[in-house]
C-alpha cells in the first residue's frame, strides 16, 4: 500500500502570535483552528499547515484528554516548500520583499524549475518552488 498524499505538515515555532500574523497576513493562508498558546492551523490548498508551540507539544496529553494526541515535536529550524508556477514565484518574491522578508536564495534547478527560499519569524526555512523540480 502507498498513501495517497500528505494531508498535513507541521512546523514548530517559538511565538505563535508572530507566526499567525506571518502565515495569515504575509502568506495569505486561511486560519482554520487555534488553541491559544498551543497551536494555530491554516488551510493551504488541499492540505493543512500545523504550527505548534514546540514546548507544548512535547508534553503528553492529560489522562482524560478528549483527543489523546501523542507527544511530538522537534528542535531546530524546519523546512516546508509551497508549490508555485514560474509567474507565481516571481510575484511571491516581490510580495515577500515588499513585506520585509529577505529572499535567501533564488535559482533554477538543473532538471528544471525555480525555487526561492526565505524564513518565517521562527527561523523555519520556507521555499516556493515549481513542481518541475520533482518532475511533476
């Protein structure tokens, strides 16, 4: 068996308010859930981006928790790549720079397709790339 796709991706942040503003206002994602001080979730295309306070998700759920999600998390900067056409990537670059976001890298891959790289307020590495980089 093979999964049919990735439903959700998670990044861990140290300031949920900054992360919520960045992903909501700069990236334009629709917030779909929030638990103050623990997490904020956004819709992105057909998937969901989960942003967690890293210090809160490593704690096990209470014995009487309605949703007994096991502890999880990571330390250090994560990475997430958003899909974009060549035209969208160019527009994203201008939009990000206009919002004070530094573009760390902008290049064409040898097999085709372009990527731009930048950081969210927590230091996570974000990329917008043409799916051709993976032969899609």
